[in-house]
C-alpha cells in the first residue's frame, strides 16, 4: 500500500489530537488544517499548513466555507489507479490528500441545551465535515478517514510498524465507521428539526411529541453467547452515552447473558424509585423481594426475608455503593449479578473469591421512551415515570390508613409498579412481604401472593397496579391478614369494592394512576 504523505485535520473534539498529529509529523506526513484545529497544533509546536494555502482561497462566511473546494475534494476523491484522474488533478495543480481526520460540530450537544436559540442550532449543522468524511470514505481504497479519537493510537501504531502505510482492511473498517457516523449525524439533525416550527420555535422536551419518522442509531457493544434461550442469537447495542445498563462497567465475573442484562435493567429501574438505601432482588424481571433500610446491608437482609428460595440465582439492584458490610451478607447467597453505582475496596475483596459473580457499575440514565416489537413495526410510548403527589391520594373508606400503613402503602406502590401485571404486592413498612405477579385474574394474584408468603401477612398492606374489578380481590387480601389497600380505582364496581373494604375494616386509597406492566 502507498505511504500516507499528506493529511487534513479538522476536528471539533480535540481529544488526543496533538499527540496523533505529532506521530504523523514524525513519520513525515505533511499536515493541513483549519481554524481552531490549526491554532491548537501550532501552539503545541506542530508544523501545520493552513487549508487556505492549499486552496488559494481564505476561509469565509464566518467559517461556513473553508474546505468546500476542488483542491480539497479533488485531492481526496481522485483514484490513484486511474490515469485520467491523475492527469486531471495534475492539470489543476491538485495535491493528493491521503488521510482525512475529521469529527463534526457538536449538534446533538447544542440541541440538548434547554434554552438553545434557533440560529445557534442551525449554525451547528456541519457541512464541510460530513462532505470530507463522505469523500474520503467513498475513496477508501486510497484515503484513510479517521472520525474518532479512539482510533488514533491504533492507526499511529500500524503506520509506525509498516513504514507509514495502512492496510486495505483498516481503511475499509474506517470507511464503514465513517458512513455510520454521518448517517447518525443526519438522523440527529432530522429528528431534532422535526420539533422546530416554521417560525423557529424549538421545544426540547415536549411531553407527547413523537417523531413522524423514527430513526434509531445504536452501536454494537458485543455479541452475547445466546439470547433468551440457547437456540436464539443475541447482541447488545449502546446509544454511545456510556450511561445506563448498556454503558455499565463490568468489574468482575463471567460474561453477561441476555437474561442477566434484562434482569439488571429491571433491578436498576426499581432501585431508582427510592432515595433511602434500597435493595431489589429480581428473578425473571419480577422482584422476589425489595426493601429499604438504614444501611444497604439492612435493606438487603430485609429484601431476602421476603422470598429466600426465589432469591437463589437472582439479580440484585441497589441505589448505593456496595460496602464491605453489604458484601458480607450478599456473598452468603448464590447470585448471578449485582448492579450498583460502585463497589468499595472491601466489597471487591469480599466478592473476589466468587469468580463467576458479575459485578456491574452503572451510571444512571433517564429512559425517555419504551419500545416494543410488533410484527411489521414497533410500539413507542413514554416511560412510566409518574410519581404520586399528596393530591393524588384519595381516601375512599370510612377508616383512613394509619401513619404506619400510609408509609407502607406508598412503599408498596413504588415496588408494585415494577411487578408484571396483574400485580398484587403485600408489604410492611419498607419491606415486601409477598408478591403475586403476572396472573390472568387479579383475584388469583391475591391468592398466589398469599400462598407464597413466608413472612406473616397479618398487618400487611397491599398495592394493586390496576383497579379491583370485583370485591373478591379485597375479600381475599383481607382473609390473608392485610389491613389497607392502595389501588388506582376506576372500576364500574368501585362502590361494591369500597363497601367490601368498609365491611372488612380495611383502609383504602385511590390514586387515579394505573401501572400496567406487560
């Protein structure tokens, strides 16, 4: 392969640029640059030529036009193997450009600012950058296109080993990456401008403003061993933010499986509902136990008490760094994964003997949308982030809940939201006592929850993710020993349900909010 002799550098993200430019310069590569990139390189002692020296035309229109010139694109696009191409560029005095190092205006970052002006948004649409990237990627046989600082060191190393060359395979990989980047960039612009009216009004976070055309762009992080079952293939993709479960850092253990990742997401979502120390133990996306505590260790022990049998081989999600005390307790049980903001040194040391236990550090990420596959398309909805306020709480029975019952009801309500419908959750103050998940009738969920209970049910409260369609559910939980209920209300038979609660001495709160989870 021919040596790389001339490179054009024009970047917004200048991470690692000076070091990479020095490496290129030391290998005899002539450097051409623009604006702020050229200024940074000169200030760092790197010899660089301005683009205007190459084109004979100064940058103009406040920087809008600097690389849109035949001497730039001709230098990139001409095919070195084509005699007519070589003749054409020679006649015009066009010098070959063998490498293009470009990343784009930070349009997405600008668009995410809460009060961004329309004019500022438009000015951050890059024109020259995507044009150069596409030109170089199209002519990948002759030109290396470098769009990510993460690739600098590997490229420099390959060139140093080969005497200034890059292999055809490397150039092809870089080109494919480049086209993905320009596609994602155009997608971001198009999706953002769909929310801009003709008068330039721009609303960043409308509550129910779904795009007319849904464009999704994710990068594959890794192939998984298999999917939900061994005969299914699977992979995990990321939005590139480095946050959430997709951006989590695994610090120990076996490779995460598809089911591990799904359960970690369920555990993490539930843990984020609480401000106080909290632990959720998840099996097949349902909480087998969940609790708050003064410490994380206390929260874990209380969560485990709910159903220690189901907790075996479970996935844990917590909202606090895991310390040595909590690790001491968790290490007594076989667990698949623990998801946490972090693990301190004592916790890491304690878990180090459990080589297969996966420890995952997660930075929280707000999930705006929920997608579900359907044949021929997808369903899209807002995430279920509705929180209760005091104004939502309507006491509908003759007996109001006690202060202790009310605390338990509000705790149960938060956890019940994360149980598969039909969902019934028995709880005490800061502790799940029994879970009835995913039954086809609500009364069966009441019975299943009571049947599974290990802790005493007498004096517990109950949360229901949707209304009781008949009095039989209330009668069933009262028979089990529950004393108070929180539910959305809204049934045609609400009066009959309330009458049953009054007859049985139960306190009942309506929320007006439903939390189906299918």
